[in-house]
């Protein structure tokens, strides 16, 4: 009997040691880098004790009922976020702000803990717009020159109505960003309840609205004229479109980001702003195999300074946090994307864009202008009118400013930057003041002289027929709508002229286990259609919706690829379609010597302008009211 009791005691002791060993192994496995996790697989098939991991709590995680072992971050476990956004520019801060708004309006993501890591500390809006306030001209961190708030910054965006709604606009009429009267970021939330960031900027005179867009070519008669009324659901509604409907607005990067950060700073305990800080390492789950659900992402960073937004909760030196979902919003040269080895594909256009702010001789009349030259387009976009906020550029009591984006060859871009201001203005006005013109001869006089008589006559007849059709369509639209009007003269250059290379790129996948790419980290496009930031904000809106869907389903954010794959499929298809359209425009307007192609382009452009349903559909897609595939 004594031997039997001793044997039972030994068995119980061995079982207890085994259970403790499994728990310790599980804790070590989740702290181990992804490349080592496969060494000690833990699953119901390899051990009779099935282990599960819960990420519902942002402060404590448990394994087998015990608190997660403390990490090396200040002698305690790393802080955990449900969503950690890297990059606090326009896209990253707008995504974080939208998650906060969803929580405040419906509570659908109220349990989420959000973190935002940014290399700089953006100023408050009041500091930016105050006397002497400003932002680095290059858009980078500290150390750059500071601009006074009295003149616009050349770094500005043409935001679509859907993008304006997403970043925060209190709409007073019309339809929302999803084309169904709902907000672009949340189809269940009324737009009037959202933070009115755009309206705050408008009240300070930092928004340049435009209701019309005039596009024309340099070697043909074709024009395209879009109006806010084109965004109505049908032709009948277009005549009674709301007065506050617009095609878009030009907003400077600095005030926009400052306003978004002001909202985030007031987000309370739902968000933690980690700035200024530099990321030093990222450990993410392996893309092949691994546990189900995958372990969280580990991000180590080093505070870059002691600003008011610096993380105060840890000791000096490197700090580590974990996240159920890591969102890379850190730009075209994304550190997150490169560190995790997420490949991209694309090419350069062999073009550079020169951008600056100019003073113009009169009001822009709430109109955006774009002329296509063989080497690239020139855009003149309304910024704002000094001293007359809320007029969208219609006022006549102050200076009128416009943003210039001139795409051309690298050699021409270098020349434009080297010109003195008066020479630059002469070159700009020379190219913008010319209106539509007749197509070049289909067959040159020399070539026609060498053709047989009947062939020469046939060529001349075809040329006359196509020219007449195209020019007739142009004139008919001028009579039915407003006629062509040249933009105002540029009378002064405000601030420096910047230049940047133009390229097209797209990540082969926008997602990986517990990782999502948004904005320029996922794709870059040609600026000719003004879709760069609009596509990035479209990513943010879609990802925010997907996060809400996962949370409402009671699922771990990022713990399954089901929701991330939904985001990847939807956004990559939309962006690819936009890229295809931009590439088609680049090729079509880049034709110099293929005259039949120029004739076909002019005729097609005029047909689009004349056929209302086609024109309205293109306007709705560009405005974000409709998707290419929906």
C-alpha cells in the first residue's frame, strides 16, 4: 500500500511539471523570433494539451490562465496595441483618426487600442497658422526652414469629395463617399457627425475649392469640361445639384496633417502617439506556415526627442511594443515594407514634376485647369485667396494663389528650376494661355505630293472629315456649356520650386500576416490625375471598414487573413484600374509623331465630353463616389 501511494504521488508530480513546462514553452515560443518558432511547434497534434492565445486585452495577455511573462522593455512586458500605425502623415493620421471617430460614433471599434509612431512631431494647427508658424518645406522632420503662414506651401493635394469626407467634412447636402449617401469611411455613420477638419481649415482660409475642371490638349481641338453637377446621380438631378457640391479642393499638407494630429491629441486613452521616434527593428510572423492565429508583430523603436508627444511610460533607450495589426503608412520608401521583404513592381516614367505656388492676376473662379503637352501635363489649381476665407477663390479683396504641377522631361525640369522667377512665369504663361488648336496634317504636303492623285485626294478627304467631326464636337460643347476660357495669368512666384521623379509602383501584395500597407507604401502613381493621396485615403477608408468588420465579428484584428485578404483584393483591383487609366493617358498624350493616333485621341476626347453618361461616370470615379468595378 505504501509503494502504491508513493507511485501515485510521483505520477501527480510528473504531470504538474509537464503542465508547467508546456506553459513555459508556450510563453517562450511567442517571444521567440518568427524564424525560430517552427523549432518548437505547439499544437493539439504534437501535444495532448491544446493551447490557445488571446489578444483581446491590450494590457495583459494570458497563456493557460497565467499573465504573459514580462519582457525586456523596462522590466515588464511590451505594451500591446490592436492597431499600430507607422507613419503619421496624411494617410496614417487620417486612418487613426477614422478609427477614433468610429469608436465615438457607434462604438463598433471601441475596444481597440491604437498606436501611431511618427518620426517627427507635427505642430498644432494654431502654431502652424499663427504668426511665424509653419512646417518644414521638404515635408520632413525638424531642421528644415520654417515658412510663415501668410503664403501657401507648394506641397498641396487635390482632394476628391470622398477624400474630403473621409478626413473630416461636415457635408450639408449631396451624396457621400460610397455613392449611396453614406460616408466614405463608414456606410453606417452619417457624415454630419464626423469631425469637421476641412471646415475648420476652410474657416481659416486654407482650402481652395473647385467646382469646374477644364482640360485641353496642345496639338488638337479637344477639350474636357467637368462640373460638380456631373456628380449627380442622373441628368435630371444635375440641374438641381446642391450648391456646396464640388469636384474637389486643394489643401496644403502642413495644415491638413496638423489638424488631424490635433484631433488625435484629443483622442484620450484610445490612442497613444509615439513621436518623435525612429523604428529600429520589426519582427513579424513568417509568411509560410506558423501558428494559427499568428503571433503579434514586435516593433522596437528609439525616441528621437523629448517633445510633448514622446512616449513617457518607459525608461530611456530602445523600447518594444507589440501589435495585432501593423499598418505601414510610411511613404514610398517604406521602412516597414522593405524590412519585411514585401516586393513591389513598377517603372519610372522618365519624367520629373516641378511644383510651386504662384500668385495669379485674378480669381480662379473655382476652376482647376490642366493642359496636356507632349512631354507631360501642366496643372494650375486654386489654392486660396488671401484675406477672404470661405470664398473658395472667388473673392477680389486679396491676393489669389494657385498651385502649379508641371510634368516634363528631366532636362526641361532642371531648366525650369534654374530660370529666374520672371523667366519661369513667361514659360508658364506661354504654355497655359494657348487654347485648343487644329490637329496637324494627317499627311504632310511633301508626302501628299508624291502620292497618286486619287490616293492624295482620298487622304485629304479623310483628314477633312475627321478634323470637321472633332472640331464640330468641340464647338457644339462650347455653345451648350461654357466656352473655353484661358486661366488667369501667373504674376508672381511664391516660395521655392521643387522637383521630383515620376514613377509607377505597386506592392505585389498589400498584406502579410498581421501587416497591411496603405498609401505610398503600397503604391505610387503619376500625378496627372491627382489620384496619389486620394488612392491612399481610399486604402485607409477600406482598411478602417475591414477592421470594424473584424471587431464586430468578435475576431482578432489581423489574426486571420480573411479580412486582410478582402482589403487586399478590393484595393489592389481599384488601384490597378486607376494605374491603367493613368498609363493610357500618359501614352495617348505622349504621342508626337504618330499623327493618326493624335486624331483618334482628339476625337475620343471630344466624344467623352459630349456623351453625358460617360463623362459623368468618369467624374464620379475620379471623385471617389463610384469605384471602377462597382
